[in-house]
C-alpha cells in the first residue's frame, strides 16, 4: 500500500510539473527561469542560491511566507548552520536529524538553481511546494543510492503551519520522501 502511495505521488508530481510549468513574467521580483542552464556541468557550481519562482507561485496568497522559509532552509544548508536549519523545520523533522548528522550529511553540499513551480494548500493549514534545485557535493557525500557530484532534484516539499512560531516550517513526511533526481 505504501509503495502505491509513493508511486502515485511521484506520478502526480511529474504531471503537475508538466501542466503548470510556466515561464515567469519578465521583471517580477524573485522570478526567474527554471534551472538547468544556470548550473554548469562539471563546474562544481550549482547556480544561484536565491530562490526563484514561477508566476503561478507568486499568485499564492502566502507566497512571501513560503519563500522566506524555503530561502532560510537552503541558506542554512549552504552555510552549514544547524541552528538556522532547526528554526525553519518542524520539531519532528529536527528530531530526525541531530546536529552531527546534519553536519555530516551536508558537509560538502551546496545547493542552487532553486526554483519554485507552484504551491498547493494542504490539510491543517499546511502547504505542498513543487520545486527543483541542483546540489553539488563530494561524491563520497552524495546519496549512497545515487553517487554523483552534481544532482538536479525535483521534489514536493511538505510545509506545516506552526502556531507557536507563526510561520510555515519544512516538515517530514511521505510527500518529500520520493524525489525525482538526475545527474547533471
């Protein structure tokens, strides 16, 4: 049953990506073109670290809050700042990764070419964000099942609304557990 859910989620993400892939409007702050050309294969550079987004995302009512948490999430990884990472993830996700595991997991990782295609509302005030990004890392630090120094990721990132923090937080869960990836 769980396998079926994962397959359905992956297929749905691909369909949503194809249906809603839009070129952003020229001149809109924060928008840009989808990644791909901005990361140079073999260069060791993943592209810009500022989160860019499609016009569809810009129309989402809480886009500024979502953008802020995702920019904080990627900044924390790129800057190797566990304290900042913990501030933008749910307590349940933080409990899954100790500071040492965070440092070991991201020690050579640098993410860029981050692009938000769209966001959809989720139960209990949450959201699901369809985005892509490029990560570069030492081959020894790459995922064991995908040992590449440059990887283009397409993921659905689950966000939960935190009443305590009064902000969205990146959440754990099945939504983000089956990303699409390809070597660059």
